[in-house]
C-alpha cells in the first residue's frame, strides 16, 4: 500500500530530489518561467494543477545543472538510466525520441552518405535525411494479409543493401519493435552491419520496457546496437515528449551527437519532463517483477480473447509475419476481421459503448498497450471485447483484401530527400502527378507507412493505391487538399 509519509525518492531519483530540495528552500525568484513558481499563475489554473507542479517547473538555476552540459543532478540521473539500460552514456531528451534520431543521424550521416533504413521507418528518420542531405537506401518490408500486420526488414535484405556499400560508408537504422510490437532479427542484423564497418542506430521508441524481463524481446543495446532511442512516455511512466538516447560506448562520435542535440533540443528544457524521466527509470527498476507478470497476464488474455466468436488475439501466429523473429507480449493485438467490421468501427464502438480507448486501430486490428497498472483493468477489457463480439458476432467474416501500402514497388529515386524538399515546388492534382518527382512525404495512416518520399517518382500504381485507400476509409496527412507537392519542372 502506498505510504504518503514515506520519501520514496530518497537516494533513488537524484534529479527529482534536487528539484524538491530547491523548492523546499523557499526562494523568491525573479526569473523564468513567468508563472513565478506559481505566484504568477492564473489562480484557476494553479488550483487545477496544484502548487507543486509550478514549484518544480524550474529553469537552469544554481544547483539544478544544465541538460546541454550536465555535471550535477542531471548527469547523476542520466548515469542512473545508463546503468539500468546497459549504456555507457544516456542522454535525456525533452523533444521526444525524434530529437535523438535527428541528433545521431546529423552527427554521422554527411551529405551524400548512404543511410540504410526500413521503408516503414518513423517520419523522424525521413526528416533527418532532409536535414543531413544523406542518401536513403530503403529496405523492403512485407505484411501478413490475413492478420493485417506490418512485418520487419529481413537480414537478407540488409545483406543485399550492404553489398554495394564501401566498408564503413553507411549508417544502418533499424526498427525494434514496430507499432504492433513485432521485432526482427536484431542480433543478426546488428552483427552484419558491424561486420561491414557500419554504425547502427535503433529506433526502440516502443521498447523501453524490454530490459525488465527475459520474456520480452532482446533489448537493442544487448544486441550490440551503437545508439538506441526510446520513447519513455510510450510504455514507461514518463511525461509525453520525454525520451532516452543511449550510447553503447564502443562506436560512434558521441561528442558530435552532443553538439547535434544542442541544435535539435530546446535551450529551455522542461525540468518536469526531465524529472519524469528520472522517475520512469526508477519505477521501471522497482516494477521489473510487475513487467514479468504483464507478460504472463497477456498470454492468458490472448487465450480468452481468441475464444470469443469472431476475435483473434495472435501470439505465436505473429512469427508468421514476414521478417518477424519475436514479439512484445505487452502489445496486445486483437484482429476483428471475423466480426465483419473494421478495426476503426470496433474502436469507435468500444469508445462509445464502453468508454474504452485503444492505442491504435487499423482496417483489421485493435492495438492495446498493457503495463503493470493494467492487472485490475484486464477483466474490464475482456468484458468490453465480449460485448463487442456479442454485438457483431452474427456478421459474416469480411472477405477480400484491403489495399496494402507494402505491396507497392519502391519508387525510382531521382533526387535526395533534401534536394527535393528545398527545390521549388508546385501543388498538382493527384491524377496529374504521375511521372513527376515528389516534394513531400505521403504516409497513409494507419500504420503510417510511407508510400512516397521526397525525391521519388510518382507512379500510376501509387495514385491508384491512394484512391483505393481513400475509398476503403483510410487517410493520410494532406489528403483533404486533393493534390501532391511536386518538384517544379520535374
């Protein structure tokens, strides 16, 4: 039972302890932020959030360290995180996992250098190509049509991409896991990249909890990855926008990464976000046993959900998805195809009828994120899914296939993403854009897989796919405008 009188952070969360110690001294501050530690906050806002939030929303004051050159409590908190995750050095990120991805690629990918990446990479990786001027080499990814799940890049495709690269002349970016909790052959792929003298950056935004128990996929740092980015707010308890960047310590220019972080991170970082990273690390340490119990609970949930008419919660079946070698038991996927409805419809029904919100819905699936706090909510989830099955269980299984972005051939690349982004552009109606060079990213959601990147030639197959996707109920940023940005004169 939680004891309010106990100091749970003493000797365990150095950054938070430093903030609490500063607040306890009762300073009268004439510095930023403008709410003046609460005395200048709008009273209704202060009453809503509470006094302590404002007292801890501080700036770089004596004794509170500096995120861009940490030597005190921030350095102690980062070192504690490095110890948990197995890094030589850990950086706190207040601009999301995006900041870590941008910093590592800016530090190591000079203009024209090749960056090998899965086609399903997060948009932050694509943005880093624009900023750095690097040349992308995309690894194809396939999906499982019956399960409606996106797979992972294969080791053979990585080997093929590395053949044409001079030793050490490419940066390899891997994803581990994807949004569905699916993981590829991370150990083999990291070793292969290192054999070719290539540095490896892993986007592990959804896998910060993998270190908690052997029932989860192998953490990227243990697989030998050089840099690993984790979104600590996605599964752990940090505030939204808080993330970790880990350096394993053997390869890479960590000083250039520090310099790049100074460019992509705020010069006025939120101490609340940083404190939440300190506490998220501590909580993960304290709840390791709880994460193991989550994996066991998830196995039972999958069994019971799959016994409901029209529903399937795949477990070992996910190993049949192309490129998949492991899966996160805490990422619960429920396929609703057997109910004759889409995942969008199922998610809306659960929200409306059961006040239950999902992490993501797609044409066939619902995605739920489980954690140690969900033990008591498991029965509520089961009851809601049973009610969903009861409401739609008499419908026939939806036949046919949805448009699959991963079935499109990789477009021809005429320009680097940076060249295309900074070139003069024109808006062109989608049907008239065929044969022209794209000046933007088009990534239909869900799951946000890019079907077009800056510098690529727009094909008839692509425009036909976008029409099919829209007709099926899918969307993408910019769809409502009805045109595609293309490079002028292309």
